[in-house]
C-alpha cells in the first residue's frame, strides 16, 4: 500500500484530493498537512511514500518545502497538484525531482493516470533486483507509441486502463479472459473484447494453449512479459 501525505491549505480541496486518491487501488492517505512547515514535521516522524503537494501555501510554500526535503536528503516522491502555472515554478520542481505536475482544475482521470504510473514505478523498483530496459521505458513514459491509437468504438477508457494495468501487473504470467473478468468486474465476453483490442495494438500477446480435449484456450500476456 502506497502511503500518501496531502499538503494543501484549502480544507475542501484537501478532502477532495483525499477522496480522489483513495478511489484508486493501492493508495492510502495517511495524513493531511495545511502548510509546508507542518508537513516537514510530519515526514520527519512518519513513513511516507508519496506527497501530493500544493505550491501556494502560508508559512512555507510548496517549492520551499520541496527544497527543504532535498536539502535534508529526505527521499520521498512528490506529485504537484496546484494552480501554479508559472514556467519558473514548474521547471524548478521538476529539477528537484517531482515525478509529475498537475494543474488545477484537473480531471480525475489525469490524477488516476499519474498515480497508476507511480504505482507501476514503485512496484518495479521495489519488487525486482534487476531492471530491464523495457521497465525503464515504461516507468519513464518513453513507451507511448500505442497511446496514439484511436480507442475502438464501444470500448471505454476506464475499463481499458483497468484491464491494461491488470495484465501489466501480472506480466510474468499469462492470464485468461475469465481471470480478467473476475478481477475487473466485467463479463468474460467484455474482458475478451478488450484483451483482443490490446493484442491488436501490440500491447498484449495472445498464446494458444492446446489441451487434450475441447477447444484450445486463449492466454494473454504483457508484450514484455
């Protein structure tokens, strides 16, 4: 479970961000701080994996807070969620190691995309002794060639992302449409339609399993599995 600290001075926005984050599997909001000083005190005494950080705050703003984190060699990942649009701020926090930057107002799907990518990065870097080039490409967003494919009529983006992430997270083993359907909460026919789409855009490979009797089974595996 990814432990999250939200640093946001607007209580309503902080609660909204908390609900957003906890809608996504794998994340738990541990605390909310209303400024950088409070957040700094909290991270010194608690285990945090990820900070959702605003820039415009009293006492200590987000940029100053991030600088202080790095000055103290506190290695916590940070995603900026803020109304700040100044190129200077954006450039500075990216150089300080922010893993993403979301400008308010944003759609939930944009935050979900950011957190899904972060979860994949966290799992790869913490669960493997050696990293392959494909892993690096995936977590640094270098492998975006398939994002330009138009979504096939009748498919929904949210369902597609859920199935795509399930296959990726089980990349060392092939999965069946039945397993995907049960995990995602869709029918087997629906799961197979999405899996076949992922095969068609070369994100997933199809393996045929021939048994002694009956029809051959279809297995699906991440293309880099």
